[in-house]
């Protein structure tokens, strides 16, 4: 029988070290011949991304030892970092290494030969970066996005599609890189070559648009010498966001685009740009392009299309474009990453569910069977200690819907005191054009198994619910997100599910902004945890962030030149005098997206006001924490903040020093 214990003190096997060891998920699966390859997190190895190979016999191999880190920094969030091709003499793989951002070629089956560089090192600005590679062995090249800094400023940058010789001649000579597009567009994705090799398509967009605001699907003829000619726009523009485009094996061009309110799949005529919606549904078949090379769908040799689709939650399905029939794969997974690959009848992707962490899943469309083939979920503790989440829709201001995942406190060995409601922490996701998926997260279990509830709020502005829901945040950032989080917290308290005096809020990046804005504009929360946040809008919009998001606030807040007062009115850094509750601030010192200077200015205004707070910084960490020791320190500090604020004893956790 469960023992009655104060909330927050329940003994739990889910400690911070365990949660940190399982942080991250597999990414970027692909086929090299019949083998499946992907990148995998290694939090205990400095947070690097390893390249993993699954041989045909089912054995797995980590292809490159530490410190090789298969990851790039294109648009800072990175993109597809590798490509491979099978050959009689063994696979050839091209990848980007995080340390120097160079492209490397590697033949793992050739003994005694390590990776060889294909691109030079640039000492200027952020250097030369490469993403979304496509191998063209016949031409002896790899085609990919090239991001090149032209100065020391974060926006002194150009991006084009370029061809890099596989012979290594560009490793010391930048001029050996062949540029395939001009730099008239600020942003581009990697090329997609038609089956006959005659045409190529890619996506492009410009400031102040983000890719979910509007992109253009470009097409060009490919000459015999591999040059792009007669480039033109097929579909898209300022009000239409094309998320992805692919050629089917029969030469049909398919795109995920928002002709209406949802990203649906369309067949696109490559000559005149006319379109046909292949499966009209109030569901997303695409998403926000945060990383170059994301894939929500892939055409198959059979003529069908493997698709990720859904509203709020997602599933993997197979679409017959002729009939519009869509058949979903069975399984416990409720969230699929935009990372599909196909070969023959096989579809590989990355998925997770409420009771499973992210796994590598293979669907055989010939049999309809879906199975785990890599990164298989294994419960490190008895799953009885996991909370069972509930997806709910709450009512926000003006009657608008607010979506959330509620994770009640749960522990088979303990229960709260009779008649007492538990503390709850509202989690605000990043982006803000992002989404909290319905999946098992040991960081959430770290709190719920101790008696602290978690409410993940997909506030207005979140992706996954159509364009209208996403655009609720247009010029309303710091208003709608704050109100929606508060609506969920108040509803839980009103229902008696949460203690109104023990509510907290936490979030990272844009979620850190929502957290700080909530603490400075409402009196709802007793404390908050702010991770690598945006705090000063004017500074962030005036050269303090990277190029990709440097004009994001033009839509989230409004044009800086027209509404400068709005930037000041909503910035938590300028309203520290409104802060009355304890807080924890966590920041990576290598963060170029939300730099430490934002935190510094905020803390200057807080100093001497008697507000208990702590500021922890982490060397070697950028935007988002990847190292196990960082995650451990951050989780334990957060729990200590709640213990001191809510009045319980967090045994076994170092006490966080809160300074006035």
C-alpha cells in the first residue's frame, strides 16, 4: 500500500543521472545499400553525435569513435549531416564534423584509412558549413547547402547550393567548390534531383519570413556538365509555406505545402506549377522547417508515399496518391520525427510514445509490420514509476482552445497527504513555433515520480494544429503564450488537481522567454526555471542573435521600426522590478542564439531587490544542453528551487544557493 508522504519527497529510482543518460534521441536515419545508418546521442561522451551503422546481419557498429561528432551548425540549428552510398568495395560516407564544420569522406571498410577532409577551414566569422548532402558518385561530387560567413557579424553570411569534389581538391582550395545557385535568396535547402537527372528542385526564402511563413519551391534544368539553368519559382511565396518537395521514382513532383490552413501533400506540375491535393485533410503532412533536410514524406518505388501526418499527435502512414487512401502503421508511437528514409518496401523513421522513448522504427509496407530496429527503448526502472499522461483541451481567454499534455504525480510506493493537492510545473516549449510531443521523457518522470505534476502546454503559436492556430501568436508573443499557460495552470487549480499556491513555470529558449514574461506580468506562479532564454527583445532584434532568427520578431512582435515601444513593454529584462518570486536561470556560455549577455542585463536589474535567485552557467554548452553532467546539475538545481519554494525536503540533492 502506498505510503502517505509530502509531495516532492516521494522516493524515486528516476534520479538526475539516469535522466541525463537517456537524454537525446536518434536522428537522420538513412539507407546505405540495404544497411540502415543514423546519428545517435552520446551525452556521457561530451554530448557528441555518433554515426551508427546497422549491418544486414542485424549487428550495430559505432562507425566513428570519439571525438568525431556528426553534426553541423548551418542556420545554427543544423541539418542533415551525412550521406552515404553502397559500392562493391564498401560504403562511402560523407559527413560534417562539429569541431571544424568541414565535410569529410570516409570508407569504413577500408582498413587503416580514416576520414579525409573535402572542404577547407575558414578563419572568417563562423566559417564554412555544409548540410543536406546528396552524393553524385558519377560526377565525383557531393551537392549540398553551403553556408559561408563573409564577415564577423552573425548576419554576414551567404547560402547557396554547391558541389564539392570527392577527390579532396577543395580541402585546401575554396575555389574548387562549384556554386550551383546564386545567393539572391537568404536561405536554401539541399537539392532534390529528378530521376532522369534533368531537373532539380529546392526551397528558398528570405527575411523577414521564417520558413513556416512562406517559402518558394524553385526548379532548374540541369545541364550535361551539372550546372543549374533557367531557375524559376513553381509554387510558394510570402503567404504559402512549402515545407518539403521530393521527386517520385516515376518523375512526379510532390510537395507538402499550405495552400489552405494545413500542410497537405500536393502533386505539382513541374512545367506550369499547377497542383492537386492528394489527400485533403485537416491534418499536418509537414511542419516547421527548423533544420535543413527534414523529411515528413518520401515517395516509394511502388507509387505510394510514406507519410507522417496528424493533428497534435502524429503517425506513420502509407498514402496511395491515385485513390487518396491512407493506411496507418500500427504501434504505440504518437510522435514521429521528420526523418523518413525508404528503400524498396522498407520505411525507416524515428518515433516515440507515452510509454517509450525515441526508437528507430522500420515498417515493411509489403507486410504492414512495424518493428524496432535500433535504439530500442528499455525501461531503466520499473515503468510503474512513470506517470500516464492525458491530452486535454482547455479554454483560454475569449474561449479559444489551448492544447496540453498533463502528467499527474505518480509513484506506486507513495501518495500525497489526504485532502492536499500537489504542486504543478507548467512547461513552455521552445520555438515558439514548436510543439511538445506526447512521449516518455525521463526529465518529466524525474519530477512526477517525486510528487510534482507537469503540464506541457502547446499554447497558441504551436505547430501541429494548422496555420490559424500557429498564427495566433503573430504580434502577440508574450501575450497569447503567457495567457494560455496561465489558463491551463488556473484550470488545474480550479479543478483541485493542482495546489494554487504551489504552481511554477519553466521553459528553455522561447519557452524561457514565456517563463520570464509570465513571472514579470502575472502573480500566478510561486517560482520559475528559465533556461537559455530571450529576455531583451530590442537587443535580440539588433544583432544579438544568429542570422536565421534575426528577423523572427518582425512577425512575433511587429516591425521594430514601427513599434519599438512594444519591444520595450514586453521585455522581461526591462521589467525586473515586477519580479517578486524566486527563479533559477540556466545558461550555456557558448550559446550564440540566446547569448549570455541577455541574462547579464536581466540580472543587473534584479540585483539588490531581495529576490531569491540563482544563475548557473555551463562552459562548452550552446543552445540546449547535451552533456550528461550539465543535465544532472540543471535538474537537481531545479528540484532544489521547488523544494525551497514549496517547502519540502529534497533529500539527496545538493541545495541550490539562492542569492537575494
